[in-house]
């Protein structure tokens, strides 16, 4: 049984997951598969390839419009959190823990084993981002869920153990300081200036332009002014939307387009780097406030945080975001429909 434990000095939580089953390992050592997607379109041993649906857990979502599925979402068989557990704080002497309640799902983005995100059609990416929206919406209504995180780990250095394109959704009954603290700063900004700090920074990046990589009707992608790592790229909705699942479908089409564009530029410019991306939304219950704004952040794993970064939280970024944005702008992106 896994459990949350809180550091009493920082109020940060960890998950102690001693019984976590070993996940399927289909990756060779990192150096052998760094820059290359798997060769085959279909892997008979892959639990996410068509025909092997029985190897994964029961689906919570199957793209309803397609005869053969285009996107499937399944419960994570190897999750550190369990949706059947009763959420409860449990004291350990003067320390605090909590039962390992939470929701963990895996989004199988495509039936094709070796198809990177940017190589899919606009329609397929739209189906994928719509599945994320549907599941975030449903999971937000689970009892006691306070925060829903959508993320993707691409490649072994980013922490994935499965080659088949997939992302994850993890929902917790806890809002960690890592999420809460910036949102409190955003509230202070609202109290001072009467505006959403994220709307303000989007306006400023659009005005200065030098870090903007690409924009469309509803979204803008840029390397932020204070990027913590080389080629950190963010996508923000231009409209004030607090939570990803509140994004309208016509806006999601626009998001699918800019997501394809930015991931293609990163893929080409950095030769298929490992990366993590995260979609951060307002906590459940805070989705109608004027100071929270959802965003997408992609971090290529081209550097490793070292002692100074871990010790101070101040990251040393060796590629100025203006230079990173210029290189991404200069990288051709294909026009697809
Ligand atoms: Zn597969
Ligand atoms: Zn805003």
C-alpha cells in the first residue's frame, strides 16, 4: 500500500510506493535508442498496440467516432495511487501521512507503435487532445480530487519505460506547494494589479516578440523570458481560461495545430530529444477565479539539474531563450491539415 508523506519543514509531499510493480521494460539502454523512434509500426509484445488490448487495464475512454480505435485511455496498471483507497490523513507521531488515494490513467495516443506526435494528422492530434479534455473533466468530478496533472514522458531520459506513444493523467487529493505557491503569487499579482499575471505575461511576450516561436488564432508558443532550461517551450491560450478542460473544441483544434507545430520544431532542431511535457490547470474547485490560467510546458532533457540548481532552485540555462526561439523559428515546420 503506497502512501503520501509530508515534509513538516517544507510542506512538500512525497509518495512512498514500496509495492509498486515493476513496469514493462521494452527499452534498450538509453544510448542505443536515444535519437531514433522504434522501427516497427506494430510490436506484437506491446500492451498498447492493437490486438493486445487485453494486456492493458479496462478502458475509461475509447475514441467514439472511429470503427477501430484512434485513442484509448486505460487505468494505469502500475500506478502508485489507487482510486479504491479511502482518502484520509494519518498521523505518524508528529509527522503526517495520507493514504495513497488518487487516479492514474494512461492515454494511448495512437494505435501506431512508432508514430511521434508531430507526424500525425491534425485530426488525430485533435482526437488526442479531446481525449485529454474528456478525462480531465471526468476525473475532476471524482470524490476528493483536488488537482489533475496531464503529462507526457518521451524517451528513457524523460522517465518512460514504454516506446508506444502515450501520456498520463494523475489526480491527487492533495495540492502540493509546488503548484500552490506560484498560484498564490498569481493571486497577489491580481490583488496588486487587478489582472491575471499569465494574461499579462502572454501580452508582454507578444509585444516583445523575440521569444515567440509561433502563434495562431487562440494560442501562442514561446520560450519564456526566464526559461529554466535550454529550449523550454510553453504554449498559452490567449484567452483567459483557468483549466484545460474548459477549453472550447474550436480552441482545442487550434491547440492541436500549435502542439504539432512546436513538437515538430523541437524534434527537428534537437534531433528527437527526450522530453517531458506538462499541462498545468487550476486546482479543482478554483476553476472560475480570475488569476489562474492553464498552460503547457515542454522541457527537452538536454541538461541535468546539478548541485547548484537542486540547492537553490536557481537554474543555470546555457541557451538564452531569445536564441532558442530564433532557432525554433528558423526550423521549418510542415503545413498539414
Ligand atoms: Zn505499441
Ligand atoms: Zn489569464
